[in-house]
């Protein structure tokens, strides 16, 4: 790791010999952390550019803030932060109680070690969905997203002259099987909940969280053990494929919402797509999210969860821009080759959203976070 960070190939001194560089080394160690690590940080930022924070708060939110920003942060910490925190918790508790009441005496759907209430019908499902959409938008409003700029693109993924009129009509009648989106933050989930209330893929640990666990089950989340390479992981992929296919064929089935990058970025890049959303060969709706900022970026890339929440709640206004692309109907070749399908959708999203294609992924992000933790001497979590 050391050689990867700074390219230094140091040789140990022989016993009893003094190293003339020892004084220089100790002098370097006495320098401020940010100064002594500046070169290492710059090298890391070039290699892992998709996860680098470019806002005023810097790497891991530990950058040196100007005096004006410090004053604004202090004022917000004693005024805005506590009010918003109380309101956020109140909204979560209210929605948890709604979910608890309307799932009473209901048997959860059990499928391949999954548990959810997305199969509920009638007024119970209607109350859960509509209240969930309203409260999700209220939650975004509470944390500073007072308005959301939404754009819908008219261009199709295939040339218009290559399709007959009957083909266009049949495609318009087809329901997409999934929404695919770039991933910047946990806030992405709140936006999609407020708009279409879809099912997500989440880490299995989420199902055990207080309040959030039951809400996730009402959403119909598919839980996966991220590090698992066993048959359980393959089973989850099968469940996702079945859910996407079912949503495509059944108008009453909840839509699947998938983040094919598999992790969050700073919003300027698009990582390689996993094929899970494309295995069913069903049409998908590509969505591009951006969080414009002047001071603090709402992207959750290389900053701890607690620090991110605190800074987010202390920023009076937060911005979100959403671009909805037309439903992408795969060709027969793309249906037969999910990897080709995923790559073509990724290229389309990058072109339409002005995003940079990157070849790094979750494993590289873990290396970057571990390196930052070492440089800053603190835990990321």
C-alpha cells in the first residue's frame, strides 16, 4: 500500500548505523498532517478521481475551512441542525408507525431468504405507497431540497427512421421493468421513493436497522450480502431478474430501482455497470442525478455518514437536478448479451449527462478510503 501511495522504495538501515536521513524524516513527521501528506493526497486523487470530494470541505470532509465558512457552520449547528434533526426523526417515526399499522396481521412474502410486504394489495398498499411518496418528498424538503429541477429528454436510444410506426406504438405500450440510475448518495433513494416508490437492492444489514428495516420491507427491498460469492448471491440475482421481468409484464407489480454502478461517486463520473438490471432483457428507464453545490456537496463519496449528515443539515439550501431519459428498449442482440445491454445504456447516460466514463469500482473505492483513513489517522465509519 505504501509503495502504491507514494512510490517510495525505502531500504532498512543496518544495525548500529545511523541514517543521515533520519533527521529529515523526523522533521517531516513533525510537519502538519495535511502539509506532509499533500503529495500523497494529490496522487490518490488522480487515481481515484471518481470518489474525490471537490467541495469546500475537502477530502473526507476534513479540509481547512475559511473563517466565513466556519462561522456559518457554527451558526447552523446551534440553530438549523437541531430543528432539522428533530423533524427528520419525527417524519421517520410517523412513516414507521404507518407501515407498522398497515402491516399488522399480514404475513410477509418469503422468497429465497427474503422478507417483504410489497405483495400487499388494496387500501393497505395504497396508504403505504402514497404516504411513503409524500413523506419522502417532505423529508427532502426538510433537509433543504426545497425544489427539484426535473428534465425529461425526448431523444430515443435508437434512430427514429429505423423503427416502423407499429414498432413505436408497441414500445410505447410496454412497461419498463426497472429504473436504472447513477448513484451519488443515500438521498437518491429518497428522491426515487418520492417519485415512484420502487423496490431497491440493499445490504442485508439494512433490514435490521431500527425504523428503516420495516420501511425497506414495505418497499419490497431485495437484500444481499455484498461480500458473499456463494449460491445465496446467485439466488439474489435470480430474484432481481424475476422482479424486473414481473414489473415489465404486470402493471400492478412494484418497479425495481437499481444502481448498476454498485457504489456512490462524486457525480462527475460513471462507473462500470453490473448486469443485474439487464439480465431479464426488459426495457429500462435511465435516470441521471446531480447535486449542484457551492459549499458542501451532497454526494456521499469519501466522507463518513455522520459527518455527511451533519454538514448536509447545516446547509440551508441543497440542490438536486434529475434528468429522465426515454425508456430504453433493447435490441435482440442486447437481450441476448446483458453485458452489451448494460454498456450501451451506460454510454447513453454518460453522453446525455456529460459524465466521464471510469473503469474503477467498489474495490478501488475501498482502497482509496483505506488510504485516506491512514493519511488522516481516523475511521471513515
